[in-house]
C-alpha cells in the first residue's frame, strides 16, 4: 500500500478505541479478511482526532463494517446509526450496545437519533451513516436523505465521503449469495472532507449541503469501483 502514513496505517497513538472495539477488530476483522480481499484508499482523510461524519453509499448490510475497519486503521472507533429493531435481537443487540452504536427508528423523523449523532461528533468522535438510507442495487446512488446534511450543519464538522464497491457480490440487496470468486475484491475509498456551510434550520442550506455530500460520495464510489 506504500507509505503507511499516506494510506492511514496504524501509528503509535491509541486514538479513541476501547476494549469492546478491540474485540470486534479481532473477531469481525479476522472474518472479513478471510471473506474478502479488501483494498482501502484515502485513509489519511480520516482525522486522527476530532469529530467528523463518515457518509457512505449503501450496497450491502455489511457496509458499516468496512467503514469501521478503514477508520480502525487510523485508530478511530465509529458510532453508526443502526435500526432500532436490531437492538432487540439478543446477540446483535448486545454487540451494538457494547460497541456504542445509536438506534434509529426509520420513517419517524427520529430527531433524537440525529441529536445523539451530533452529540457524539461534538464530543470529538466519528459517526457513520448512509445518506441513501436503504440498501440499493449499486447501479446508481439513491436520492440523498437530509439527515447527514443536518448533522453536518448542526455540528459544523466535516463530512468524509466513503465509497464502497464489491461487497454486494457476496451480500447485496437480495441477501447472502455464494459463488465465485470465493473472496471478492472490495474497494473502500475515503474522500476529502466536505466542509458544511450554512444553517441547519434553512431548507435551502440543507438541500445544498445534501447535494454537495452526494456529489462527493458519487466520486468516491467511482474510486472504490476502480479499486475493486
């Protein structure tokens, strides 16, 4: 991968990882290294310290894990928005709570969840979400929802666009599939930050910021496809 600093290799700093995150790194990271050939680019765009929102395209339910594994190479943990129903599942809910994820009640305009994400970012943490909202087929980005822009404008923190490609060969919109290649190549590209400008209460500013995020994300999806 070249210079480890340019590509976000782990340095001496511990970052904001914690014991349960380290357990996840070992268990989930090991499983993903066995299942996929992962290629990361632009990891230096993930800040070593300070709050930011990681906004990724959504081609698989596995997308957050790939974003987390990339951020982990910068010694950073990530708080993701996860469906509230998942927290009710015995094993999955336990893991989500231990890794400090944030429940989202889809379709209810969950301002409580958005405020929780904004609070985490203001406290200096990384948060992650997909502006598309739901898993798509990857043929094109789905319309961007307003939540990512609102969070960015509320906090004034940068949005890091993250393009993902290839994981849908194993687990796409239709679910888990088997076949060749046995270990698909997955590209994950972290792009330059989108710095928010405007007022979270202004519909025009939210719309413009949403468009900026989606345009940056589209460019990173292209970069991820080239990696894969």
